[in-house]
C-alpha cells in the first residue's frame, strides 16, 4: 500500500478543500450505521463546517494516498473548562485546559489503514 501524505491546514487553507472533503464525507456517511441520514447530508456538512472553520484555532489534517483524499479530521479550540453539549465527558481534568476537540474524523474504510492505533 503506498504511503499516506499528511497535511495540516488552518481554516483559510481548509476552505479550498471543503468541496472535496464533502465528497468524501457523503461517501463515508452513506454506510451503516449512518445510512445517509439527513443529519449527514452534504448541505448540512458544508453549512456546519463553514461555520466551524471560522472558530479560533481551527485545524484540519488531511490524508492522501496516490493523490486521492482518503481521510480528514478537524477540530478547534475551546475555552478551558468548556465542552460541547451532549458529548461524552472529558476523561481527564487536565485535558480541559488545553483541548483541541476532534469534531470530525472521516476515513475511507480500508484506504487509510491503521493510524495511531485506530482501526
């Protein structure tokens, strides 16, 4: 399997890839257990992500194999002590002081391989 090429982008750089990310997002979220539910539509992803890209500390990491986008993840800074609604509680108090919560992790099954111990 060819090597994965990684890139780290801020919101200004990531906006250039948003349509390509949306293509991958729709493909990945069409599969079970999501089954293309309205919450996972292209329009909702684009609207939500455009808004999130303006957040302080927005960072996106992309993964490409043979020039093809096979995964991306992004997050943004949150104030110390805060956490988003309906999320699992933060496991360690010290994480709340310097968190860059991962908002989205999208990977094509079988194309990215194992990353950081994750299947």
